[in-house]
C-alpha cells in the first residue's frame, strides 16, 4: 500500500468518533477505583500519590497485560486475511478456509479470556468494528461521489475483502463465532491494507486512549491531564510493549514458522503465546458486575 494512503487510513481509524470502546468499557478501571485502589489507606509520612500517579500505574499494568493477551490474536488474524487477499487465485473454497481459521482463532480467544465481563466487552466492540467496515468504510452507493464510476476499477482484493467481512459479520450475528475485538481488528486492518505492525501499534494506542477516556468519565483525571498523558506517557508505554509483544503468536492458525522467513531474530519470542500478566486486574475486572452502581457495561 502507498505510504500516504496508509497514513490516511491510520488517521481515519484513530478518529475519536469511532467505536473504540471508551464509552461502554473501562477495561476494569471502574472496578479498580470502586475497590479503593485509587486511595492510600495506610498511614505514611510520605505524601500519598495523586490520582494521575494511580492512573499511570493502572495504565502501565493494564496495557502490558492487554498487549501480551491480545496482540498475538491481532497478528494472526491479520496474517490470515492478508495472505488470502494477496492470493490472486483465491476462490470460494479459499474464503471458506480463511473463515474457518478465523473461527478457530476466535474460539481460542474466547477460552483464553478468563472472565465473562472482558469477553462481553470484547464481543460488543468486535461486532462494532465489522459493522464499521460495511457502513463507514464501504464506497458510497451514489457513483457521482466517487472519482470514477467504472465498476471494473475496483481491485479484486478489495471486493474479496468486503465479501469476507460481510460473511464474518453474518457468522457473528448468527452466533456461529464470537467476533472478539482483537480478531476483528486484525481482519479489519488487513482488509484496509495496513501492515501488521501498524495495526498492532494502533490497536495498543487506542486501548490506552480508551483507558484515559474512561478515566475522564470517572472523574479520576481531567481531559487536559489525559491529553498530557497521551503526549508524554502513552507513547513510550506503547513502544515498550510493542517491542516485547509484536512478534508473539498463538501458533494455532498462523502461518508464521521458521520455513517462511518471517521469524524474528529471537525465535523464542515468536513461540511464546498469549499470556495474562496482571492477575489483580483480571480479578477486579471480573468483579465489575458486583458493584452497586456502574457507569460502564464492563
């Protein structure tokens, strides 16, 4: 893909109007605050941390755990779809196999997600992404709004991508697959032509931005403080987690293996699969529904 076009797609996907999750999901932050982890209950002569310190601590731990658990699925889903769209000989049977591999990947994420609250949020946001592609990224019906009205000018890969996402959305609606967010994100970005690394980076950035947006809604920090953290804190955190996790794979349906030439220098890193690195956050997220009052669904 042309770098300018890819940069433009990145701008569209990072638009705050898109359903990135901060309005319905706090990723455990609301439960974390409710359970008293934004207060220092032990008496100490040292001044207690302020709410921004607590927010950064949560952001660091949550982002690390999410990177280890979700990025392998983003990568694998992206690789599966990218390979299919590059195959000029792809036919109906090929699309069926691709959908089968995506369903396997989706099922693996379902069983590896440890609590029902996280699963619920992931599926809600995943199907929103599939809907976004068909309604927000499809070409206008009126050809006068397009640079050309020649149907033959539409690339074959673009047509296959649209068909693939429509079929995947149908399977999710029919409850034949779950439609988890990392899998749907990998599918969406591959269909739009983003590279796998940019797809992972943007996914992790949007997760961090959603956490800060949720923090603003909870009134633990203000919008200006959130913007400061986005500029000065989120970037090094995202880059650090990307360096650790961008080569992680589930090894379940991905084509990454030593014979393809796509392995990183550290082969052990490529064979480490998804992991949950913050048990406390997982426990608190699972207790979300037990709160007496809630702003977020998860």
